[in-house]
């Protein structure tokens, strides 16, 4: 399974960040797979943002839920992240990640995820 994140370009404060993650090697709707967005700000730890299950159910970090939407296009085997009201502190490397058997593991723990994209740099600056 390979994951590839899009690059959003420069993002200005108050704008909406839109990212896509294309998955190859199997359908994102495969039973028991969970796909997440995880970010890492400079000199900080990985932060789980949210996930979408094979079923289409979504899960969000409480601290980001009000600004974040995760969705998918099964026909394109792609999942998406939209995050509005961007702030400079949203500057980070954003990763998409996947794991099988998400119902048995802590989805909010980045170390639970087996498949990772290379990450895409998001810089929020005016």
C-alpha cells in the first residue's frame, strides 16, 4: 500500500487548507482499514487529526473537530482533508496514514499506523 499527499502551496492565515491523499495498492473501502491525517509541527510530536474508516465513518481530534473535515472519493481511491481558518501554528508536515484492524487498536495514536505517505509541508504565512 502506497500513500501520496498533495502539496497545497502556500496557505495564508484565515484560508482553508485542502489536501488529498491518493492510496494505491488496494481500495480504501477494504474491510477494517482506517485512514488518518496526522501532522507534525516544527520541533513537536506527531498529532493525530482524524480518520476515516473503510465504512466511511469519520473520527476527529476534539481540539480540531470544529475546523476539520475528512472525506473520501472511493472511485478515485482518495481521501481528503479540509481545515478552515488556518493559523500560523497550523504550519506542519501533514501525513496521511493507514492501518488494518482499526477496531482493535487506538486510532488516535500515530504509532498505530503502518502505512504512511512521505508527508507534505504546509506553511501558513501572510
